[in-house]
C-alpha cells in the first residue's frame, strides 16, 4: 500500500486533474476578444498560404505504414522468443509468414 499512487485508477485521476488544470491555465493565457491578425489562419512555417484545401492521398503511404507495422511486430516476436526449440520454430514460421506478406504487399 506504500505505492498507492501507482494504482491505475488513482494515477488516471491524478493525471486527469493535472491536464484539466493545465487546460484551464492555458485557456486563461490564450488570446481572447478581438480578432487578432492571423489567429485563425493555418500555420505553414511562416509562409502565407492563400488556400489550404489540399487533400493528401494516403494510399501510397499505407503500404509503408503497414510494412513498418509488420517489421515492428516481427522484431518484438524475435526479441521475446523463449529458448525452447518449439518456440524458436514457431518464431521462424512467423518470420516466414511475415516475409510472404511483405512480398504480397510490395508486388507490382
């Protein structure tokens, strides 16, 4: 009972209270009232942007995101394989399946 702060519900409420206080104080510091120049403009690294209605296409990005997801899961599995022969064979099987999945993902 000495580390009761580390219990998930108690830690959640402490962090929640800190975030609420931070939001309250940041709301007090934000610009209010009259419309300031550029307050509602999109930030573009100091560049004046006339139109910001560009909708990016994420279809090309999906394959790379999926690739990194598969590779991270494979790295996690390989790093945590126990030293038993059965688990090692299962990990090799998993790596083979992941390799086949990557070949299918990037075939043209």
